[in-house]
C-alpha cells in the first residue's frame, strides 16, 4: 500500500470517530475524547508514518487526520505523547522486573540496546527517557536499601548493576542515587546514637 492509500484509510477512521463523538453530549465529550479512540488512532498513525515515510509526508498525513478530528497539529502530537510515555514507562518497568527475576524467559530479556530501539521507535526524546530512567533507578535503589535495612545486600548490588546497565545510568548518577537514599538513614542513625549517649 502506498502512503496516500494508508492516509485515506486513517482519514476514513478519523471521520467515523468524529461522527461518533458528535453523538456524545457536549458535557461528556471531553471524557469521551480523552478515553476514546482518538489518541489510539493518532498513535497508530504516528507510529506507522514514523517507520514508513519521510518527515514531510508524516506531518501531512497526520495533519489530515488531526484536522478531521478537530485538533491542531500540536494537540495531535500532545495526544500521541500522552500515550507514548506511559507505554515506554511500562516497557522500562518490565525490563527491570525481568532483572529482578519476575519477567519473561531468557531469550526475550530486555537489554540496553533493545530499550534504546524501543525509545526511538516510540519517539520518546532522550531527555524524557533520561528523566524517567533516573526516577526508576532511584526507586530501585530505595527498594534495595529498604530491603537490606539500610544497606545494599550482595544480590541487590548485582540487580542494581544490571538495572544501571539497562537504563544507561552512569557511575556518577548511580552513586548520587545511592547517597540520596542512604544519607538520610545515616543521619537518622547518628541522631539516635547521640540521643542514646546523652540520655
């Protein structure tokens, strides 16, 4: 199929969705708009044209679909991004779960290069991914420190190393995340020790 045929099919789907939305009472429209098929259609169109076409063709075809849906191109992009980031987040979390031993079989394991390919194919920016990776790594450090009651056990240290490699976290970032979790615990234990000594 050529791009115009695919574009026409997506436009026909957009016209059907627009017709269905027109039947929704105005006061309920925002909820139907957000939870309906609009975002999914835009996401599918965006992914398809990102992989098959040049940027100009992608923008043109997405513009046709967003116009039918009564959206500006920016609103269309925003709706796609609203679906993309949560989807990418679930891919990251699934990869981390695999590392902890609760994931899929060995042949399907997620690694750093696969995660980069997912990020690129979904159109998640490097900045967004880095922020998400840092947040998820910090959560994993917190989980490991809490499980070890203030220290990182050997098995958890191995998990953190693998998660760090998956997420592309540098040694410096890793040390900062560990310090941000352990420093408050260390302060608390020092306060408790001083309180006990002065009591």
